[in-house]
C-alpha cells in the first residue's frame, strides 16, 4: 500500500505527501533509525525532532533548553514542515478553522503548519498598553524565559464563536502561554480543539495542568529530564 494513503489530504496542494526523501535519509543514518518500525512510524513519532534536540540543543541554567540553531532563531523550515504534517495527521478530521499562536517564536512553526491545514494563523501580540477595551480580546501571560508579565491581545475581527482553534507554540513549560491563549479563545466564544506543542518539558507542570483541564495536548517531543549534559525523552 502506498504509505501516503493514511496521511490527511493536504488542503493547499490537494494531494497527500510524505516527508522529503532526504529527511528520511537523515533519520535512517541515525542509531534509532526507523528500520524496526518502518517509515510511517518514524514520521508519526517525530524522532527527527528528538534527534535534532539531542544533537543541537543546548542546556542552559534554569531548566531552559536553547534550540536557537533550528527552531528559535535560525529556522529549519524543512523540519517545521515535518512538524506541521505531523500535527495535520494528529488533528485530521477536526475541522480546524484557525491556528493561534503567540509572538514571537511560535509564529514560524504555526505558519508552516497552517499550510498543511489550509487555514489562517493569528498570533497574539504583546501589547504595551495595559488597559485596552473594546476591539480586542486580552489576557495576561507571565513569560517563562524572561520572567516578565505581558498583556497579549488578539483583534476581535479575527476570532469568533464559529471558530475551531488549534493553538501552537514552540515550548510548553508551566503552561502560562497556553492558558493565556485558551483564555482568549474562550473570550471569543470559540472552541479550542487542542494544543500542538513542539517541545514539552514534561518535568514542568504545564502539560499535566492542561490535560487535567481536559485539553488535548499533542507534543512532538516530550523532554523528561534536562540537566548534567543529559536530555531524556518520554517515548
Ligand atoms: P510556559 O508559558 O509554558 O511556562 O512557557 C512557554 C513559553 O516560554 C514558550 O512560548 C517559550 O517561548 C518559552 N519557553 C519555555 N521554556 C523554554 C525553554 O526551555 N527554551 C526556550 N527557548 N523557550 C522556552
């Protein structure tokens, strides 16, 4: 059977696609090559992202994982595309109408994912104005990496009760960013279909908090341990 048969229809290009051949070549060279499980398994488990984190991730103080060379500063858009395809596979049939993220580092992955879903992306903007009324939904988010508190806003023009929203972000740590974005979707009377996370730091409480609330959280890599030069993942 053509392995593309199980993949969701790509709304933008109108055909089913597999990861590009040379990305498969990259993972097949690695120790945890997909040989035992086959290509589809490797595709769905996003081992590619885990391996990239192992190879290029830098552990910083304060439980921070730096992934500037492929995710947060220089951007490996081919890897982004595989991530987008995986979320499209996981959320196939969910009739998502909008993708919501938060500036700045969620924007790139959300845009590439949106190509797979064929829907617009909205990013919540960090606003300098404290009291904004009327035209925007607003909420307050404490930044994990900077420790400061931001008011984030989304124009009421772009989100309404008819929307079914997938929220995407690069990291999930304590869950403040996700909870803020969920609050904005709820203010709009729209539905959160789920959260698509690139890297969940599962040793921090955000993932458990969201799942306890009944949220569907699909994290492509789940880090269970970070420190002493070691990064471990939950399979
Ligand atoms: P949370 O709101 O879940 O506590 O943290 C998520 C946000 O903080 C993400 O938007 C992400 O930008 C940032 N963040 C959290 N942990 C890390 C990390 O280990 N590395 C990087 N680069 N960003 C992180």
